[in-house]
């Protein structure tokens, strides 16, 4: 009986179903060789996880948006805006206020969710193109934080604020724990709830989903709220790590978030995606960046590598769909 099951598994095994895991292992081995022996040090691996957690958290929300058939280009500017306004809010309580820290954390989550809802309303209610909407709000959010900060750094007067983003819990940085917890939660929502099924159905074919009595507008609205929530988490983690925010912070986060989702197997055309894949994609981007630094490659080429990886990932998706 066991032999029969093994034969069936071998017969039905398809390499492309495990391509992401294989690519992850190959990349890890290459990075180990290039960065030997420093790459495998616990401190280096922990730093990689910390660095990717900021864009990775946003990438988790972005996965839901892309599955729904949308896109959000505003997340980087939104993160800087939420981080800056949150520090303004925290400073109202004065230095040393513990209650101010707690309230600021929840303020960032709510404020980020509201900004995400703003995008969602324009996309779902008014049926505006997601690319145009979020391109516009990207400029608006960045402009607002530059205005409120007078294009300068916004400092926190509460020194305890810096402990939140830089703390270590059970051997892992706090941002990494948020990355894991949010990832697991959204994975369950996507794969084990009716909303997850509605989301995939809407992204695959909106008209058929509407004929199936799915509330398409609501299903397309919620992913933007979720993304705003994840932006709020990243904003508070990033600004607390530095104990300040600069209007130019978080630039390019939208590219890394989209790249993590696409590398993880999320179709840009919508209808299919994987939260676990996005988490792996984010870590793979971090490994690539770390490998380039250890290999002595200019930091200016890292963006070029990300762009190349996105193009290759989309190309592989296109070929995979055509070969079905």
C-alpha cells in the first residue's frame, strides 16, 4: 500500500509545483558560497530577517490586493506619512509616557487602515483604475509628510519609542515576529475562509463572481484596508527603530512588496496567490541584497537586480500559464 502511494506521488510530482522552494534552496547555497563564512552567522541571518520584515509585512497585504486584481503603489509614501503623523501624535503625550506608546501603536494601525480604505473606496466604490488611484495617493501622501515636517526629520521626544522596533524577543527582532504572526493570520484567511475563496474568484473573473452573488465591491475594498493595516505596522516598526522619520523614508517599498508577492507566485493578473510564497519571496530578496553586498557589488545595482527578478518572475508565470 505504501509502495503504491509512493509511486503515485512520483507519477504526479511536478517540478514547477515546488519551483519556489527549489529556487530558495539554490539561492541560499549560492549566498553561502559567496558570503562564506559570514553569511551563515546568526547575526547576519537575523539582520536579513529584520531588513526584509518591513517590506515583507507590506507585501503580505499587497498579496491580497494583487489577488483581487488590483495594485497599490502608494504603500511606501503611506508608510512615511503614517510614521511621521504617529510621531507627532506620540509627542503630544510628552517624554516618558507609557500610555502614549500604546496609544500611538494603535493609532498607527487605525490611521494606516483608514488611508488604505481611502484607496479602497475609490477603487471598489467608484471603480477607478487601481494604478491611477494609488499613483495619485502616492504623490499626495509623500507631499503631505514633506509639508508637515518642513522637509526635515521628525524626532520622537519619547526615548522609549526606540525600544519597540529595536527590541529582541526570543532571539528574533520584534518586527520579524510581526511579520510571522501577520503572515500566518493572512495565510489562514486566504486559504481557510470564504473571504479567501471570494477574493480569488473576484480576481480571476470579476463578472462571474458578480453572477455568483459575491459582493465584489466589498471583496475588492477589504484588501486595501488590510494593506493599510500592514503599512501601519511597518510604519511604527520602522520609525521606532530610528526613533524618528524622514520624509524620504520608505521610498521604493512598493517595488519590494510587489516583488515579494510576484516571486512568491502571486499572479499579476489576479485570482491566485500565496502568503507563504510572499514570505519566502521577501526573504529571497533579502538574501540577494545581502549576497550582493558580501560579493562587493555596488549597492546602486540592487534596485536593478530587483527589477530583473520581477521581470523574470512574471515571465515564468506567463510561460507557466501558456503551458497548462
